[in-house]
C-alpha cells in the first residue's frame, strides 16, 4: 500500500531536498525533525506528526519536515492531511522525487487516476532512479486497472458454472446415489459502506447476496445472505484491533437450511510497510433445519470456536495471504462433533489489466462420535485448489474465468453406503464482474 522504508527515504531525501535556509539549528527545527523520524521508525505516528508539525511552525521552509509529516499522516490513515504535506514539500522543493512518488500512492488509494498520471509525468522528468520510476509506473497501472476502495461500494457478478458433483457443503454431501452434475446460473451482489470514520476508529458494514439457479437440479438451488458490521480501532501504534458480528442465512431447494450468528475479534500487527500478522478468534452459533434431501440436518446444531493466525504480504502488484486455524465444533449429536484444522493461502498477481488469483486449502477433521451405520469415528481430509483469471475491460467492468477442484477422502465405508463421504468435484465458471459503485 505504501511507502519506501524510512531508512531508504532518508538517503533519498539527501538528494531530493536542498537544505532550506530556515531549517537551521537555531530555531530547533532540526531536532524536532530528527525526533519525528525516530518516532515514525518506532510506529509512534501521533507523536511523530506533533513534532514535525511543530518543526514546520518554526521553519515553514523545512521540506524535510513537510515530507515526513506526510508519511506520519498517511500512516494514521489521514490521506487528505498527507496529501497537503506532500504538496507543501513540493512547493518548497519541486525536485523532491520521493514526494512525487508518495503523492502517486495517495491518488492511487483515493481513486484519482488522472491526478496520479499528472504527477507521474512530472516525476519521470525529474527522477533518474529506475527503481522509483518502476514503482511509480506499477502504481499507475494498478490505478487504471483496479477499482479502489471507497467509502461505499456495490459489486455485481453474473455468470454460469458447470459443476461435476453438485454439493451444498463439503462436510455434508448427499448420498452417492443422489450425486449428479449440472449447470447453473450464478448471481452475486456484494456491497459495503463506511458508516463512521473518526480519528480513532472506523465502523464498516458489508453485505453479500448469492443465488444460484440450476438447469436440472432445481431442488439444489441455494440462496445465501450475509451481513457484517465491524468496528476497527486505530489509536494504537503497534497493532490494530477490530471486532464484529456476522449473520448468515441460507435456503436450499426453497427450504430454510441454516442460520449462523458469528462473533469475531482480530488483532492486526503491522510489520513494516508490506507485511502484517493477524490473530483471529471466531465464535459461531449454528442452527440447521431438516430438509427434503438432508432429513437429519437439525442434529448438526451447535457452536464452533476457531483460533487462527494469518500472515499478510502486500506490494503494489502482489498480494499473498497464508493462514492456519484450529476448529472445535460441538453439536447436538456427538458424531457431528469434530476437532480439526485448516491451512491454506491465496496469491494475487496483477499485470496491467490482467489479474491472476491462485488459492489452496487443506482441511483435517476428526469427529468425536461413532457415525451411524459405520460404527467408527469419521476422519475427513479435504483438499481444495482454485485458479481464476480476470481481464479488466474498464476500471469497473471485467471478465473472469475460474476453476475449482475439490477432493474429499474419508475413512467411512460400509456395505450399505460405500464411499459415502469420498468424492471429487470440479467447478468451472465464467462471469461478468461489474463495479456499480
């Protein structure tokens, strides 16, 4: 998302800014700048901004103070304030190439691609540093090819899928006799809004609606909805806590299938500008109802505790997330109770208007009670792999082709139900994605 390492910036600034006359030591501004840079390195951004603002008050021509004040403001999420400081740094010294690059980042994050192009052209004329030029060019390419997060959003996905083994969920497949392949139409609506943004915290709301319509297996049509309010706090320098609640509701074949109440808490720990570690706790209160196909679905009612850790890596063109979760599920019927874990990751790479998305997950579940008919404890191992390729026709419109492959291996086997929980599944799809807002 963000800037070069502070140490590198300090070296660049020796060449980017000519030392202004008013930035001498007599007024104490140099000491304040040094204090501000030290506070930035220690992630104390509020304290850094205070020291650098005081340095600017004492020496209005101190371009170094203006630049680092922009860095501190951007770290606090105040993009408007950061833009003001970077523009002030350029007013003091129009050859400050690092300030040009930071402005391009600001305009990229706020979706002002025209302003980013303008700054980029001026930056190219000034900079002889190929690494900086490459970073600026990559940001500009992403700005033109990627929708930037706004205070509100509304996205629509419409497409078709071919499913070789129609399932509702991997842990509860139909019997082998009922498994069939089918085509279906898929419609998904995703929306979000920033309900409140203050200096210390944000309140966001996300909503998802999913509907599929099968060509033949109409009793397998699924309607799914999810709404999630979340609050995140930004008053701490070394970590970002957040908490929220989700309500999930699904219908299967026109009948109510399940409802989940989910509470979660997260702590994100930034590690430099491109890395972060996230600790996650989630509690799910799960309610299921019997349906025509899943006649004993209600016995899976219960709750689940999940503890996880995520490693996040983000650069201007690449995103990579790795995660590991422990799950503890307890239900009305002990043979649906399980202890398990999930491990997986996802990588996203953007090259111009093309976006590549590759993901994989392995799940292991050991059930605690003897399954009916089998007289043994169920143990499932599930592998899932996914690949998608998106071409962005415009900033808001794209075409996506995707492939998902799933393998479930279970130890359950009986003469009356051979391979009841062993299956393979391949889902291929093509979609139109439209960023309406």
